[in-house]
C-alpha cells in the first residue's frame, strides 16, 4: 500500500514539473534574461523567477501560493545591473522584486516599486483617476486592477 502511495506521489511531482511553463522571458540590454515560470497545482501554483547570464542560471525568487500570473511587468536598468519584476495576483499579494546582479541580492521593495512605477507610466496610459473617480494609488496598483489588466492584455495582443 505504501509503495502505491509513494508511486502516486512521485507521479504528481513528475507531472507538476512537466507542467511548469515559462510565461514570459525578458532580455536585458546586455543579453541577460529573466524568465517567469509558473507551475499549476491544485489551489496553489508556484512562481519562479530565473536569471540567465553568462551561461549560468539561478533562481532569484520562488514561492507557492494561490495566484493568477497576469498581468506582469519586467524592466531593467540601462546597464542591465538591476532587474525589477512585478507579478500581479488576483488571489493574494503581489510579487514585487528588484535584483541587483552585481551585489547578487534583492534590492529594497521601495526601490523596486519606484522603478516599476516609472516604467509602467512609460509603457501604459496610467490615468490620474480610477473608475470610481478617486486618485490612482500607484501605477503598480493600476496595472493590477481590472482596467490595467485590460490595457495589459490589449498591449500583449498587439505584440
């Protein structure tokens, strides 16, 4: 009986690994890449953010939680030293990270939010008021709202 249970468990692990899918890759100015991976699994899914540089790959972020993986936004500094990633989540907290490639560590959340806010403003028509007439809290909160999600999908479909 235990053998069947273990075999079933292993099959689930193999299937979850096989079902992992890269849903976005972003290339920095120097050719380094960030790939966002999602693995669905029951009520939870994992999110992994993988950095590929100079022939090496490393996971710079990973978690498992209830999530939807869209919209998302990735931006790099001009020198490719730092990459910032936003993954919106209808079911829970947003993922907001910055990663300094020279220091090999995360930036502060405030630095990541400021860089992402500026980049989102450059790429999207972020309004000054939300649909209820109140002020838009931040470009990040707008992009993760239904209106921002619509704009994200329209931009993504245009290519």
